[in-house]
C-alpha cells in the first residue's frame, strides 16, 4: 500500500513538472495539440520590424541587451526563427551547430535567428553557458575563427504577441521554430522540442528552398559578415542598456 502511494505521488509530481498543455491527454493527443498549433501558425504574416529593429542583442560581457543597427531583417529566401525561453532551451546547442552548417550549405539563402523571450541576459548566458558565446578556433588553418550565433531579445514580446491570435486560446508554447519566406510569411512551423525532428527540419528547409523565389525581397540588406552567425552590428548608442 505504501509503495502504491509513493508511486502515485511520484507520478503526480512528474506530471506537474510538465507544461500544462503537454500533460493533458495521451501521447497521440499531445501530438495532435502540437500539430494543431503548427497548423494554425501556417501562413501567418510576421512584421519585418519584429525580426529586425525591435530586437536587442545580448552582450555576453555585461549580460545586457544592446541596441543594434538592424533596420531591416536579414535578406534570405528562408529565415529560420527559433523562439525560446531559458526553461525550454534544450535544443539550442545542437541547433546552433546545425544552423551554421545549413547556412553554409545554402550560401546565405537560409539564415537563422535565435530569439529569446527571457528578458534576463544573465539568465540566458547562464543557461546556454558562457563558452557558447566565445569564438572558436577555425576548423581549417588560415580561416577566421568561428563566431557564435548572436542571441537576440524579443523586446516587449512583440513577436510572440503577434503570433498569439492565431493560436487556440492564445496559448503560446515554446520553444517554437518558424520557417519564414522572403515575404515574411510562416511557411513551416515546429512547436516544442525538435531534437527528434532534425531530419524533418532539414527536409522542410530543402522543400521550401525549391519553392522560394530566386529573387530576394527588396530593401532587406543582410547583416554584415558571412551569415547570421557573424558578429552583429551594434548601433552608435551601444552605451544605452535595454
């Protein structure tokens, strides 16, 4: 009897540790909820400002968010946005590495943006690890060091809030990975961890690349450097902390 009570208590505690939406129903039902959210996000328009001028970039030296000079989003045929909070940052390590390889494979036609919904820069750095913000030695001698992807802040949760109306009950479940075309329309969405869906992500990017227009959208110059992983351009008001 005592063992049964302990088992029930441990099961209850395990259930409470899950997000509310993940703990409701059976596994097929939870998968259906995820697919429902992903379907509702399709064809939603994203404001270019929410993936450019509204963003702040994390300065790992001070843990503050700095103003950038991104008046326009990165020019790309496909923009991959990974929206996360520190409590759901489990995919960040491998996804940043995969993003670098994918960007190189498509020569800048695919760009990655990692956008935090956690406002504490110190918490973000602690979660990701200080080493993830350090330049790494180039794999090939004579090549420049490998710069880490910058981490951006969704100021005022503007991007997240713009997506809520499309979702049932306005519930936004993170992490969320969105594939956006040159017209800033969501063409593919993945809700929750995608660690077990890596091949799906790669296939979705490849499929969209075959469909995406060859011509890039006008008025969207790319960030300086090679790929979104380049060190971001900081504005003249970098002394201002946000």
